[in-house]
């Protein structure tokens, strides 16, 4: 039912590592999204079911629309508990690096992970993973890291050990990383996996409502302000940009996750096939990119913003001012968007 795409030698090595490890830490990238948290907690619940001592450590705060995920209350946030988070990594005998392909993607956790003497395993779906782990399981052709996690569990013959909690987290990551299965989701086996997750008792409709359809007044007002006042169109390039400063977001009591989905809005405009959302963060500028058709935004993210992602959905960071990030986007726009293609 599910094609075994992961190298059997890697599956066997992972199984052996799990047998000899007890204190395990799971990490994911800075500004964690649904796939990062979903894969981390999905793997957490699975490993706990195997009787392992497991801790999830994230670089910074998790968006509040993901706080419903089972196990969230046990997650260590480095920016809130730096000493405890660092100690967990330093004392681990096995560290998992989920949903990131380069050490800088864990921000201030980077040197702590690098210096850890633990055996390290990377599980990811982004292009061109760096060689910083003992074992790398990377499948860029797969829609999400959550799907890779499910395939590992399935290929290990351990599906029966997957709990409902694990299935809920994995489904959440698969759903959010494909825009509720509206992009990067044409492979038929994705839906076979969904069926197997539903068999674990998940309520996929409720998960959608909690992750994607639960709003606050502040969030709605912020998004309305951004669309009315900060949307800039480049019709000659079929592109659009929205950018927000920290003072603008603070005006609406911004919380992580309040701008999720905003980058997709301009794509509903006729003639717009490429959209970018740029927002000022504490230590960097966050870049979110979306597109339609065969326009590859992951290339732009990798070449200019130290990130990556899918063909139609990618992101990265810019280390400079917001004005510099906006200027950078204006500068590179003609390099990737052809006026002739838009006219045709």
C-alpha cells in the first residue's frame, strides 16, 4: 500500500540507533510551522510509545494555532528556558534534526547542536541537506517531513505502535505544508497515508478548524490592515508583495501564527502567480514565498534568503533591515519574472 522509498540500510541503521539510545532530543527549525512541530511531536509520541525518554526542543515560540497539538505542554522553548533546553541537548545520546537541512536553521541552538556528542539523525524534505549528521534521511520529492516520518514508521513495520496523538500531529504537518492539500499533493500515496492516519481515530475536519480556521479579532484586523494598506502589485511581472514592520504588527498585538496564510491571498487576484510576504522579526526579517503553476519559489528562497522549500511554497530569512529586504525583492524580481510570460 505504501511504497518503501527509504533506503533499507538507513532504516536498519535508524532501528539499531534507537535500540541503543534512551535519552533522545528532537529539534526543529526556527519559527516552527505545522510541519516542523507536527513531525517533532508525531515522532515524540511514537518514540515514547517505544519506551524512550524523549524531549522536544524548539528554538523559539510555536504559533498559537498549533497549541492544540497533543504534547505541546512538554515542548521546551529555548528562548524561554535556555539552560534547560541546552542541558537536554548536551545530555542526550541521540539528537534528531527534523524539517531543516542546515544548522543555521535552528538559530541560537546551532552551536549547542553542533557541539553535542550525541549521535545525530537528520530527517527532512528540503533540497541540498548539509552534512552535519551521522545519518541523513532526506527526501525533497516528498510533500512534508511529516510524510517522511510516517513512511519511516511504516517501513520499520511499526505502524501498530503509532498512537492517535502521533497520527494527529503527523496529519497536521502534512495538511499545513500542502495548504490543506492544494499544492505539492498530487501523489496518490499521500491519500493512502491519510486513510491510515484516519484509521488511528483522528478527526481531520476538527484538526483543520483548529489549525487553520480559528481566528482572533486581532488577527483578522492585522490581516485586513495588511491587505488594505501594505499590498503592492507588480502586474507587469505577475507578482505581489506584502510587508509589515514590528510596530505595525504590535498595533494588533501580534502573536506567532497571526500572519499564516496572508502570503496566499494575492494569488487569488487574476494575473498574479507569485507572492511574497515580508515581515520584521526580532533578529531577522522573515520571508514567505508562494506561487502557482511551475514557477519555482524554492529557488529564490535558496539563492537569496538562505532558505528553501517546495516548488510553490518556500521561505527563508534575511539578516538586515526590513527596508533592505524589500529592496532586495524589488531588485531580484525582474531576474525571475518575465514580462513576456505574463503577457502571454
